[in-house]
C-alpha cells in the first residue's frame, strides 16, 4: 500500500509539473489572430472585410514615407516596381507561391501594433513581423514568460553637428529570444545616435516557422537579382532595337 501511495504521489507531481510547464512555456506562434501555420489568406481577407478595408497592391516604397496619413495604405500586397528597382518596397516578394502583405496597424487586447508584415506560403502564414514597443514586450513576457536577453553595448564618439563638440555615448542592442524546435520568436531593440547626436530607437518583433521563412529569405534574394537582371537585359534590347537606324 505504501508503495502504491508513493507512486500515486509521483504521478500527481508529474501531472502538475506538466500542466504548469504547458501554461508557462507555451510556444509563441504569432499574436492575436495571426498564428503561424494556422492563419490563412482567406482568414485575412475575411478579417479585412470585417474592418471595411480593401487589400491593395503596393509597388512603391514612397507610400511608406508620405507625411499625409490619409494617403497611406492600410493593407497591401508588396510587389516589385516594374520600372524602377530603387522604388520597389524593401520587402517586396519575387517568388511564386509566396506573398508578403503589409498591414499598417492592428489592435489586440487593447494594445496597438504597427507596421505589420505577413509572409504567406501557399496562402498560409509562415512569418509575422511588427514594431516592438515596451507595452508589447511586457504583454509577451506576461503571457509566455521572460525571454532570454542578450545585451550588447558599444561606446561611440558622438559629434554635435552645430557646435562640433564631441561626446561619448553608448549604443545599446538588446535581443529578446523565445524559441523552440519549430518556431523562432524574438524581439530586437537598438538605441543609437543619428548625425545630429540625437538618440534614435529601432525595434521589431518577429515570429516564424524556421524552415519555411529561412528558405524564403534565401530564395527571394536570388529571385530579386534574377528579376532585375532580366529587366536590365530587356531594357537594353529595347534600346538597341530603337537604334537600328542610328
């Protein structure tokens, strides 16, 4: 009987530990409705309809720098500019079967999320990236546990543009990691100084299916080079044809 009681207590302890571990150590698979390997393009279109938002096509990076917010696109598929390489959105997609969609803003649990990028593979979400704020960081830590922090600092000599005075400042780069075997989730925050010696902050959070997203990054870079190489050849051929009688 005593041995049976001990076995029961051990089993109860293991069950309690497993339950606790599932709650505290659950894998980050996205945020809100945007869950990697679950959320689909059809889901996204349905959500846009519920928000009375139309999915547009974005072929120019200029739209991201418009000062007038009324001119900005709420949601758009990022595609290369057919005539100007340097005007294409930086995250434009060049591969068949993939699509990169930009969403200007999204809100979940009362928390605002800006500059959202969604990578779809065969109409299923493979990666999500968005601006990381202190509020989002706190929410992620509260739900998924504290991340592993990697902090790197670097002293730089900052020169004030107006006075020429020099000052030593410290740049700080922080990486916050949540990870398991299939999904990668991390935040990045960099504090640096611009040409006027004013502090600037660049930050983002990304969550993706490791195999799918890493394959896309490599293939899309190659596809981009090939796309513009062919465009360049086409332009030269057209010019040569115009000059037949030259």
